[in-house]
C-alpha cells in the first residue's frame, strides 16, 4: 500500500496550495487580488504570471478542502502508480508535468472565454486537479468512484464531468470555473497521451477494443 512518502510531488503540491492559500486569504489579502487570474489583465496587460499563481490560491476553506481532497485522493495514487512503473524520478516527473500542463490548459481556456470581461476573476487548483483525475481515468477507467455517495465507473464520471462543464459554460452556471475544469481535463488527457507511451492502448484495452 502506498504512503505519502511514495508521492513526494503530491505532498509538495498539497503543502504549497494549503500554505499559500491560507497566507493570502488571512495574512495578505492584497496578494489574493494581485495573483488571482484576471483574464482581462492577462490579455490586455500581459500579466501572464497570473496563469500559474492563481492556481495556488483559493476563495475559502471549503474551496481549498475539496480541491486538496481530490488532489490527495487521486494524486497520491496516480503518482505512486507512475513511480512503480517508471521509477522514482521519472514517475514523479511525469506526474508533475501532467499537473502543470493541466493547470496551464485550464487557465488558458479561462482567458479565451473571458479576456474581454474586466470583472471576471478566478482562483483555485481545479484545472490542475481535473487533469490529474482524467489522467487517472485513462489508466483506471472502470474503477468505481462515489459522486455524492452515488457509485459510478470512472469513465461515466468523465463523460458527465465534461457534459456538465460544457453546460455550465453555456449557461454561466454558478460561481464555478467551468472553463478551468474543462481545460484542465483536456490538458490532463493530452499530456498523459503524449508523455506516457502506450497510455491510449491501456485505455482501449480496458474496453477490449484491442487484443
């Protein structure tokens, strides 16, 4: 059974997200404003650093808890899986790159849809975490997930997640970064397929499309 010691990048990201979020929320609120993702500022004022810094900030404890719970649940398992198959350094590096590219994809898609809205602002690791979840689903598509205590196979959750994200984007549903969720999921899938040789075959073999 894997432990947190087997998932050093996951542990580091958990610590960084929690420490920076709490520091900004309660100690330095000016930095919450400065380092959040403002698509208008990124596009018109070239504040590109916000694409990354915003992913280490969270609006409140509940927002932080859900993202970190998902990161711990899927991230520790996925990183351990990579380490077991590719070695400690390479496995953790793959995990970090998938997290990072998912983060960027989520932030960039948010800018694409909101670059002319000076009032729109986003924070959170949701895009990066979505990418980790979807990377996990590539390797374990038939594992059972519990969504609001409702069991469903991981591949079904993936379809529902994408559908809800697209619907949420169109309807501007709630105070949720649907663009980051969708972009992060796409980033996780694309980066996994590029980095992990044979990952597509592994996914298809779960459904017996290939012998």
